[in-house]
């Protein structure tokens, strides 16, 4: 009896030590304080994201230049994600690069506020996207070292959720102030709002110089809110080489689908602010549809994941593609019908946000299942790269299409590419 009591006492003591060690709270781990250092940063980047295409148009830019700006920013972000992620992994430094990313926001937003031409804006925005990429690939490794392994999925989900709602709040703040402040003034304001992240990051983030093999880590659904250029909250899996693409014969059809889908995404999202501006809508209304898109993504993401946990993954994906098709169709009708433009644009963005919940969940899971347990990391790295390339192609093409043929052809092509993206997966079942 006494041995049982001693054994039970030791067990309880061990559990208490474990809970203190991993900061458990109410049955789940306590969120690391440094997660919250991203909140001012997300408010600033979310609130300023809507302003870039509008600012370019204000400076005399065209729809074509908006497409060029978006594609260059996406390219710079893709290169930056690879560069900063690998440099961080090599040096085992995390705080340094995250703080650099935070600092770049205040610096570049302040510089963007005083540009004098469309060309200057495009160049600065491209550099901004490159340095901003430090906050995509680097924080995830630090997050993994801050959370017990059995709670990685939950921990990364909370990290993404905190950032997602910060992004949405930034959009709400932009909506509230856009009526009273110019674009330059808003950019300066968001540069100031971001500043606490620099101080919080420097004080709360602790270096943990432990190497993490990204390719050996399981897949995570890493986007709560679909961003302006659809950048994820973080990128965990970085492709080391494209030579391994030949190994993933089971994934090739899915990669083809993804490439076509992201071309459609680039065609669709790149020019919506331009279309609404040319239609005479104010910044407040453009902010409003962006908020609707972000909020419904954040609200539905976890719910859709739980609801469809045991459903056929390709069925889930096709359901998301149908919603995306309907979303693009709504903006297409707004273009050709010229009535109820704002309501149709709002419905379009709501459907797009809802579709992202289905597409992101099924897409991440499908890559893991198709590639197999040992190849998940590499397969996901290639998947991230394919998505970025498709987005770059779509964004770059969008402006030239609008300038040459108009918005109707632009969105008709976006609809076509959504349909084409169904072909590689039409007979799939998993």
C-alpha cells in the first residue's frame, strides 16, 4: 500500500514538473509570450496590404503595372523565403532574422509613404517583400522549439490564428481611418504601429540554437487567413532541389492542378482592387471586401477542418474549387452586367474566402498522402514552389490582359483556369 502511495506521489510530482516545463494551462500548453510579438506586425502588414495597388494607381500606374508589381513582389517573397530560411537554418539564428523582418516593415512602409513615382513604388515594394519573407520561413522553427512535440499542430495553429486575426484587425483599422487619412499618412501610421513588434521581438524571443530538419516534420495546415497575395502565415517545408521532382510521380497530376489553380488565383485577385477603383468605389469599400474575405477564412478554417476530417480529400478539394469558381463568376457578372457591382464583389470575396478553407486543408493533406511518409517534407517544398510560380504567372499576366482585352476577358480566363485545374484530378479519389 505504501509503495502505491509513494509511486502515485512520484507520478504526480513528475506530471507537475512536466506541466511546468512545457507551460501547460487548462489542459493545453500556455501560448509562448513571443507569439504576441507578431500582433503589431500583423496589424501593420494587414492594414497596409490593401493600399499598395491603390497607391500605384494614385501615382499614375496602370492595371498592367499593378500586375507587374504583384508578380515581382511574389517572386521576391519566394526567393526571400528560400534565402532567409536556409540562412537561418545554417546559422541557427532565429531572433536576428525575425527582428530584421519586423524592422523592415517600419523602414519600408515609411519609405513607401514618400515615393514620388510608380517606378519607385514597384522597386521599394519588391525589396520590401524580400525582407518581409524573413517572417514566413524563420518563425516556424522557433515555434516548434517552443512547443512540446505532441502539441506542434495546435501550437502552429495558434501562432497562425493570432497572426490571422491581427491581420484582420489591421484591415478594420484601415477601414476606420481611410476616410480621414491619405494613403501616405496611413502607411506612416502602420509603420509606427509595427514598431512595438521590434521591441517585443528583441525582448521576448530567445535564441534556441537547435537544428530542425524541416523535411522530417509532419505537414501542418498553415493558413488561417488568405493574404492579399496569398502568402501563408508561415512556410515550413523549403525545397532543397527540383531534381527530386521526378521521384514524385504520384504527385505530378496534383502539382499540375495546383499550378493551374494558382494561375487562376493570380488572375483573379491581382486586378480586383483595380476594377473597383476604376468603377468609382472608395478605399473604405475596398477595405470592407478585404475584411470579409479575411474574416470568413479565419472563422471557417478550423470548422471546415473538423467537419470534413473524415471526408474524401479530393471531394473536399473539388468542393472548394466549385466555391472558387462561383466567387470568380460573381465578379465576372459584375464586370459584364455593370449593376450591383459592390454587392457582387463582396459576394465574390466571401466565396473566395470560404473556398480557401476547403482548398488549403485538402491540398496540404493530399500532398502528404500522395508522397508517402518519408517524402512529405520534400513534396511539400515542391508544392510551395509550384504554388508560388503559378501565382507569379497569373499576377504578371493579369495586367497585360486587362490592358489589352478588358476585365471581362481577365475573369473569363480565371474561370477557365479553375476548370482546367479540375482536369488533372478529375478521376482521383483518396
